[in-house]
């Protein structure tokens, strides 16, 4: 017996969980897509009448679905549910493996459930998305540098505009709640992890899975409809539209999953003593954002399912000839599309409101007004969607009510301005890049907000709709305000996420290049928009040349600034100064944990006895 | 210079290089056919007595792209799409031509274009485009059946100002965007070829022996960049049949440049 036990035991083979990673995911996804593509080609019957796309649409969509299922299987997303169905849930060791315990850098390429890993994964994919979207923006601006265009083929140009639009919207949706909502938020509320760690990993890997159909689309006709993909135009667009549809469907699932997870985590897992009055304002912003996404993205998902059915199954949801309506799509799209603006904006502004007390060394001015502002924006944002449809001819009698709700949203937005200005007022300013970002946000958001009031006004919108003015306006809000907040959040939380300080000099250089370039670019775009230049055009009348040239020069300046920032991220991460535990002397819980952060964040879960803004009262 | 700043500069240069590389690739991939220069043909005296330098262009419209030309030997990416293409002096397909739908003509000149229509047709959406507009005298010369084997008119040539809207195969329509350049608008409807002959020829892998032939002349102004396209909805399937070949450069549309 003793002899038997002392015999060397052969090393057990790796379990399925240990074998799965991004390589197996890509391989399984590609093989699945190829097999289904071949089978569909072989067995799908020809269409009974002469129709364009229907059979090809079926083949393309089936192949993309196969990719999706194969990829998610290959990354390990189905292991947990499968084991649960079989009545044998994961063991403690397996859960520790999934959490990335002692896994080193490999954990970033697996279905890892640790919220900190997911946060870093989100940060990297957000940067990749902005990199691709930024390159597409530079191609657009280069082509528009001269009136006659023609540098890029008009069809490729259309596709580039559509892809730039949707990829940047997705990038901005996840830019705060993805990296910081996942990495920082659980620690900030005193939790060991998210409420549903596996769903957390799922939400991230769904985005990776979604990326391939979007890339695929570029090689089968592109996305020629602009990011909104209006029907019936989208129903008649090339096969690439199927890539858009799959991308949105998968991304919508990701957003729903993340929304449910983050909301549950915030509501259920705050530390002892962290009452709603003591909950940091960033948490409110994050929760408002994902809570808005919860009802919005299922609608977006369904709008695309119906779009796919119109293309591949010959239904007529949006086809007027078959009894459908293009207005149906417009309504479904904007029921998602306008709350989505605030899904982007609110967490970015909330992040800056979180930083304002830190860098002014005084309490957040009127915390309750900040909360009311966030709640007010959230509530009103679901009641404004049809201002995108004033001149579409749909329900003209509703124009006035939608104008009212849209203009009302200025009030809670003004509350957030008041909170930021009030916090800065007579504060002892610590001039960092995040501090300057607060000023930049106030400037940019003021321009974006005021120009938006004209667009909310029915008579003015009749003139401005579909012009470059609209493009400049929403860049001022989403980029000028949203991205500014996200970049400040990156510099602010960089020490906690990486254990290194962000290079101060590079953060300043980048800040000024981006902000100056941004204002040059989009003031120029406002001028040509007001002069009547339509958006989404590949060439334009020479009278608009000066404004477009200025915009292109501004865009190049932004590119330089963003590349400096990229270098700052890489170099600081690799060899920046080691960060102390609390370099900003801030009072929220994430700064109470050491660098590097332990797997479960806290040895003992904290108890909160006051709010996070106890910096004393400045004389004001 | 500070080492960190130098490294950042390197990232900027690298990033700009990547962007430029992708842009160059995308720009090169547009596969835009080159331009056909109008051929000099002496001088032209307009009805008002003014004399202009005279130039000519010849082109064909085909029911598909298998003629090759600027689409390539096998008809390119969409061999079944209708297309314009460069033509020889008697309407013969120029199968090796590298250029197809972009044209360059001199400023302040008379330009005579001859188009052989090898495709059949249906009904226009808009009767406006069934009328000849912007040509010298507001007319064009139509030969309903041109024999491409004997290089002779099989039917008599006649002067037209319009054709029936349900007998249009394609149109050749030049127009510009609103700008400070000279306005130029020319529209000429092209009579459809016999449908049965077109179909029979297609089944044999060729084109009808008897296309219609339309000739017209117009006067150019100052330099300008214009586009031309067909206004007959022949791009089956998409956007009220204005998609596919109708919305793709080098099929049923192209650039029309007037140079000094």
C-alpha cells in the first residue's frame, strides 16, 4: 500500500478551463465560420425569385453567428453554464483559476473573472478602438482637405464614415464604465469583486467577438449607411451591412450584461456604512449610465434583428412596400440613440466631479444637486429621442413636446455645471492634467450644450439638420466633454491601475495638443455647417474649403496629441515612477488598498463612516 | 532634447506613418480607372457663328461588364453589372482599354460625344431625362440601328429633341455641384437596343450587332470638375434600382473634367 502511494503520479492533463484562451477562441471561431459558410453555400437553396442579397445575406449572417458561437465557446464562456446545467458547478480551485490567481500576464488573454483584469482588458480594447476610429477619422479629414475629394473611392469613403461613426460610439460608450467602472468601482464601494464575475468576463469577450464581423464587413461591401444604418436604406445596402447588424447585436448583449452586473454590484455590494449619501458621485454616474443602457440596448438589439430579418428572410418591418415603415426603425434606433449620448456623458462628467474635490481640496459643491442632476438627465434622456426626427415627417404634432423635453434637459445639465464650478470656486487648485480637464470640459460642454439647444428647436433644426453643424455639435459633447473626462480619469486612476505614475509632462503636452486641435477642428466644422455644408459628403463646393482645411489641420493636431498620450500610457506603464498607495491624497476607498492590489482587494471589508469628500470647507 | 520627448516624437511619427500607410492602401484600392482625353477634330462652328476647337469622345453602354476594358479581362468584381466603357471609332468594344468612365475635355471647346447603346431598357422614373438638354441646338442625332459589322447605319439618322420615356436604355447626364465654377448640364437619352437581340447576343457571350448610336455636341466653359451618370434606374435591387452599378464609379458614372 505504501509502495503504491509513493509511486510517482503522472501529471494530470490540463483541464478544459486551462486550455482555453484567445488562441483557441479565434481558431474555433474561424473554423466554425468556415464550416458553416461552406455548408450554407452547399445546401441553402437558391431564392425562388430574382432577388438580390437574400441568399447571400443568409449565408453571411449564418457564418457570422457561427463565428460568434465558436469564439465564445473557444474562450470558455460556456464552460460555467455547461457545468451548471450538468449539476457540477465549478470548484473553488477552478474559480480561483478563472479569477486569474497566480496567472501572470496570461490572465489578460483568458476568460478571467477578476474585475481588475477585466478593467485592464477594457482599457486596452478602448485604446485599440480609439486607435482604429482615429485612423479612420484621419482618412476622412484628409479626403475632405480639398473640395474635390477623390483621394479615397466614394464608396470606401462612405464605409469609412459609417465605420468611424459606429466604432467611436462604441468606444465612447465603454471608455469610462469599461475600464474604470470595472477596475475602480468595486474597490471604490468596498467590494471584493463584481456581483457576477463570470458575466463581467462575458461582457468583455463579447466585445472582442463583435469586432470580427465589423472588420469582416469592410471586405464585403462595407457599411455604406452611416453609423445610424437607417432602413430601408440599410435593407438595400451591400452585404457588409450584415457585419454591422451582428456587431450591434453582440455589443448590445455585452452592454446589457454589463449593465445588469454593474447595477447589481452597486445596489447590493456597497460596504457597510456606505449609505447613498456617502456613495461617491462617480458611482452614481456609473450606475446612471449602465441603468440607462439597460432599457436602451435591448431596443437597439431588436431593431437590428428586424433589420436582419428584412434582409435575409424577406420580412417587411421597415419596407413600406410590404406594409412596414422606415419610421419604425428611426424610432427604435433613437430610443437607444439619444439615451446613449448620456450613457457616454454622465460617467465622464461624474469622473471629473469625483476628481474636482481631490484637486481643489474642498468638498464636492452641493452633492445632492449633483445627484439630482444625474437623475434628472437620466429621466429626461429617455423622453427626447424624436428630436432626431423633426423633419422626417413622423408625427409633426409631437415636435413641440419633444422640443420641450429636449430643452428641459438643459436644467439638470446646468446643475452639473453648477456643481463643478461651485467646487472649483475659491478652491486651492492643484494644477494637474485632470484639473485642467475640468476647465476643458466646462468650455467644450458649454459650446456643445448651447449649440445643441438650437438643434432641439424645431425651426432652427429644419435648417441645420443633416449639416456639418450637427457633426460639430455632437463631437463637442461626446469628444469635447466625454473623452476629456475619460482621459482625465485615465491619468487620475492610472497609478492605482498600473502601480505607476502617468508621465506628467506628456500628460500636459497631450492635453494641450488635443484640446487646441479639438477646438480648431470643430469650430471650423461649425462654420461650414452654418454655411450649409451637408454631412457625410465625399466632396463639397469650394466655398467650404477654408473651414474644412482648418478642421483637417485641427484633426491632425488631435492625432499628434493622442499619439503623445499613447506614448505616455506605454512608457509610464513600462517604466514610470512607482506610484504610492494614494498619490493624490484622495479619500475614496480605492486609494486605501496597496499597489499592486490583492486579488480580493481588501483583507477585511471596510466600514464607511463618512462621505468621501471630507477635505474641510473652503471659505466661499 | 529630453529623451522622453524624443521617444514621444517617435511614437507620433510611427503613428502618423501607420495612418499614412493605411490611407495609401485604401486610396490605392479605389481602383479608379484613369481618364480618357478627348481627341482633337479640327474646329466646330456653332449655329451662332462662333468657332470653337473641336474634340470628340466615343463610348459604349453594355448590358454587363464582360467586355473587359477597365474592369479587367473577366469583367472584374461584378461581371453582371451594366457598365459604360471606352469605344473604338465604330463602336467596337476596347477590351484592353485601361480607362473607362472618366473624361477630360478642354475648356471653351465644342465636344462631340458618340455613344453606342448595346443594352435594352425599360421606363424612366422621370420623363425629364427623356429630353435632350444642354447640347448645341438642344438636339442629338440618333441612329436607331447601327450595324457594327459593316460600320454603316442600318436605319436612317435623325435629329431628336427627346425619345419616348419608355424606350430609354440609359442616359448620359453631366452635372456639377453648386459652386463658383461654370455650370454645365447636359442630358442625352440613349435609345434602347432591341431586347430580343440583346438577350440572344448575351446568351452567346457577346453583344448585339445592332446597337443604337447617339451623337451630340455641347460647348464647354471655364475649367471645372463635374460628374456624369446615367439617370435610368438600372442598378437592380438597391435604392430604387439606383444602387450597385448606378452608385459605383466606373460603371454608370464617372468624372467629367474640363481643363484649360
